[in-house]
């Protein structure tokens, strides 16, 4: 979270090591297999189920923003005793290739609500796993989406 609320990983072993470290620090880690999302509708259905959104969830980006804001403000959907919530989007490059604008918007919403969480003394951030070493996103939540420190150089993702 030093540079951004959304950090990308290519090497799965490095991501697994990071997740293990976060779990040992009492973060609530939620892995989400996004590589199978063929459509935004599939994404919304999966997120609603995994994050236990209320039945009135509208299955659109505005509703996603609202539900993540609720989670950020009052620990809804994650244990109050957890150090924070970490959403891990696995294979996100597949979804981003099919629906780049929606993929960008989802990351922007997460980053924005991560900032909201800080206002309430909570931590929320996102780890994005990509098999595409060249995957890039525009800045989200007014901060850039960056590769992790160990894979920041292109040569370290090859």
C-alpha cells in the first residue's frame, strides 16, 4: 500500500509468498479466480457470491462501488479482528483482455474504496495476478497500478 492499493504479480510463487506473509499478519485474504469471467455479468455474479453481497446487489459497477464502500466502512464481509482485507484477483489478464474498460473500472473502484477504508481506520487492498508480463492499467484511485518491487523491471517477469 506504500505506492498503490492495487499491486500486480506475474510469478505465482512470489504472490503465494506475499499472501502467506499477509495471512501471518492476520489479514483476511480472499482469492478470486477471475480468469473464467467471460462477461461482466459473470464477474458481478462471482463477486456477489464470494464477497457475500446483499440480495439487492444491482450487478453493475455502481452497485459494486456501493457494496465495496459498505465493506470498507463497517467490516461487512470480513472479520472485524482481521488486520485488513486483501482481494486477490487471479488470472485477471484474461478478463482484462476480454473487457478492458470494465477491468480498469473494477480496479479503480477497489482503489477508491481502499482509500475510503483508511478513513475508517481499516485496510483494504488488491493483489492482481497476471500471466501476461506486459499487462498495464491506467492509474486507479488517482494512483498507478504497479508491478511488485521484485518484478518491477520487465526482465524480472520473463
